[in-house]
């Protein structure tokens, strides 16, 4: 299934994308694509519904973040060896963990704001993993049983605040609009191997990132097992699993960063595409 949320900001409704690319309203079955609606029993019940029996959504509504009411937005840094190299950093021996604030979450095609006085806002296409079955001390061998599905994430980053102003990375990662999610949450049964997916990103039509999840340092089961030792994971938590090379920071001979008025397009094989326009924050 491809689950989604559509409608104006703060008023999104749950939906399903049918085989013809039409949006179907799921409001009679779940209140939101969030929390326990993503648990295995709920997803199994939704999968039994004939999409043609659901109300057809007309027009072209705004697509919101594919998961609502996110409790934790956990990110993994330097999880592609070649991205670590372009950043001038060592390949980590354990996952590098940081957070994006949930206030950063936005729709996949919403505008991305360049923060006030920022000259180093950057892009990062990433595979998102959404938890469906909570737990802690999860064993790596059955960690994928805890996954509801996958999505596209743009881990937008302000490099000065991330790397040059002391403290943790979180400051540069959590500005408003720095976490586009979606367009769809593609349930786990539709993705036979999350470690064989092409992912890419373009700015103004120029492709900068062109990678594959098969070059991850720590794969999804290992990440889930590791994180569940640090914290309990709950349905609806989102894990962003790192980015392949090609970020603006790594462009040679001089880094390239985003400015207002540009367009980012990014996507992951089987998970859809995002498109964001950059604007200057008020």
C-alpha cells in the first residue's frame, strides 16, 4: 500500500494511493496515518480494503507529510562511506545519531525556507524508515518486523549551525521546513529489499546525488537494533538513514549551497518523488 496524508497544513486527512494513481479517502477507517494506525494489525486490516470502495478525492490537493503526529524524528549521520569521505570525516565505527525536531516536518512539495542569514543551507536525499511495531532491545534478526514502511526524506541541513557553532548537529538540522516527508508511506511488503534502492537529488535540473542504499555502512536492521538499545521505539517514529555522496558541502573545488528561488527534486526507487522550492525565511 501507499499511504498518504492530504489537505491543508494542520488539517490533513488520511488517504491511500490506488493502482491508477488516484487518492482515496481513508477517513472512515483511520483517523490519521500515525501512531497505532501503523501497527501490524491495523495495516493488515487496511490491506483487506478494496481501494475502489473508498471515496475518490477530486482535484489535486496538497500532499502533506506521509506520517502524522511523529513522536521521534531520529537521523543517522555519515552512513554512506563515500559521503563521509566527501565530508572529510572518518567512517563511523558506530551509528552517528542526531535528531530533527518534529517542527521541521513538512510536506514533500512544500516550500523549504532558507533560514535568516544562512549562506550554507544544503540538501540530503535519504531513505526514511517508519516504525510500525514498537519495542526496545529489538534483535537485529527480526528488526524489519518492526517496520511499517519506507518513504523519501530530504534531510535539509544548515552547515554553519551544524558544524561551526559548537555543540551537537541538531541545531543545523532542525530548522522549520528542514524535514520534508513523503509523498507516500510505502508499506514494507512492497519493498523486497530496502538495501537495493536507487536514490537521487537534483537542484535546478542538475543532478548532484545519484546513489544506492546498497552502500550503507549500517543497514536498516542494525540501525533499529542499535537505536532500540538507546530508547524505546514507538509506532510512527521516523528514522532517516543517511545520505549518499553529492551534497553541496562536498562539491569541489568549492562547496555549493542553496539560495532562495531554486528548485530541489529528489526521489527513491519505488517510493516516489519530492519537489521543493526554496524561499527566504521571514
